[in-house]
């Protein structure tokens, strides 16, 4: 929910936001959606450009003093300026080069130049738009980082001969991002990683934006059997598949005689020999059903980079979460007060077993988590951080 009675800046600052297209409403897409709305509350003039499913167009949402004043489609440019060509030679990361080759930067620049609207600030909604941001002439650049790309790339992909080279291109792009842009890092842990790259530019921590809009589910007694949810989004991603194997072949298999049932969510699930206490659901919409249908969520992820929506969404919903502490990404949640800490398979089995024996002793942890999330992931904090990044000297 957006903060009411917010004083909107009236200075004539033209802000451009660049967004990717929406495949389905996952965490990154939901983050970009709410981020755009929050930006519209603090910028007098916001031009939000988004790729559409038709790769020949850009969608423009023009916001004026918090209200959507124009929405139109703009054909993508088929030619590159000299500036764009120079940036292409500098940017080596394949993801960044992909967006540059689409002609986004020249389309935006030409469209606003023809209408006499100088660009003061360009905001990239993720690090892959770095090249686009650099190719647009402006006074200030902000990168909304939803992942620390070098580490995220290693976590999501299996080893191949090209991996070391691509990893180096992402290190180089991250260094350029830090030097040329203010950073809106998604977590304290990612912020600390960015600080390995020296820069005079400011850096802020801006959590997943849609968390501010999540409402706690109604607290009810744990069911019998205890329903345990595992969120994996898509299992062709390395760390998601590793988490699935950990939960199914490790934890669930050892707990077949316990009074609990595991619900697995996400697409492209591999063909495994699933125990009888496991159900594969695939992609569920609306996602709220997942939180209504489960008592406890397990989060065995160890990386701690990126959005960590699989950790924070259940916490915001006031659900009991059993998790590896690394999944908190540096946010100040305390074990046994806001969540249950577990690292090994034996740890997860022990904590889940305790929940089945004395469930009343653990439901309050989810309530504490929901209250803590309301403090950390508030719209007031998000709007203040966005203001500071755009209007700081």
C-alpha cells in the first residue's frame, strides 16, 4: 500500500525507467511493477519504458504527479547511434549486450528528444539494462540491482566451458555499474558484495518492492498432517533443483512415517522417485493459495544473493519458516524468534519433527516474523530510499 499524504516533488526532473517484459508475474516482475508505482509517487515526470511480448515495440507509461497520464506503444529503432556502438564495444556481458542490440536506448532518446523532454535521470530496473542506461545521455544513472550478477550467474548455471569467460564479463559489467551508477541493492548481503568495487557513487538498500503490499494470512491451527511448502519457481535453475533434491530425497524421504506432507511448487520438475508424502503442484495461481494451503515453509537455499522471495514472502505472510540462515541475505531476522534455523538435513528433520509434536509452541514465530517484515519492508522506507537516490546531491 502506498503512503497517503506523501508530498510529491514538484521540481522539473524527468526520470526514465527501463523495464523488461513480463513473462509471468514472478518476484522480479512484481518488484518492477511496484517499483514503477513507487517512483511515480516521488517523481513529477516519470517515463516508464517496458519491453512487450512483441519484440518490435516498447510500451511507454507516462506518469505525471503520481497519475498515469499516457500509455502508448513505440516502435523500436532499427539503427544505432555512435554512442550506442561505443557502449556495445565496452559491454561484454551477453545479457547487457542483448538489450543494447534491441535498440532500446536510441528509441528512448529519440522519442523524448523529439518532444523536447531532456532526460535528467535514467533508472535501470535490473543490472542487465546497464548498457541501455549508459547509452542514454543523462545527468544521473541509478541501477536497481535485483541480483549481484557474478554470484547469481554461478548459482543458477551448471559448469560449462564458457562459464569462466561469462563470469569475467559479469565482473567487468558489475565494476562499470558501480563506477557509473548509484546502486539500489536488494539486500544487505548484496550491498556488501558491491562494496568490493570502489566508487564515489552512493548505494542504498532497497528490498523487494512488492513485499510492502503482502498481507498476512489468517493465523489458524496447524493441520494434520502438517503441510510443508517448498517454493522452487523453475527447476531448470541449478540452485532450485539442488534445493528440490535436498527436500525430497533428503528431508521428505526420511520423514515418511511422520505426520506431515510436503507440497512442491514450481515448473519443469525433474522425474524423481518422489516419496508418498510429496505432491508436485507445478505453477499455482493465484500464489495466495500456496500460503493458504501450507502451515510451514522450508528454505534450504545457501546462496543468499538476489531477491530471496522464497524466504521473505512466507515471512511477510506470517508463516512459520524453517530456513538456512544464509537465505536471509543479511536482513535482521533472529532464529527462534522470527524463524527456525536449520542447515543440514538432520537439522530440518529435527525442526519439522518438533513442529508436529508441539505445534502451539511454534505458531507465534510466524506472527513475530509478520510484524518484523512490516517494519523492514514498509512502503514508507521504500519511498524514502527512492527519494534519496533521485534527489540527493
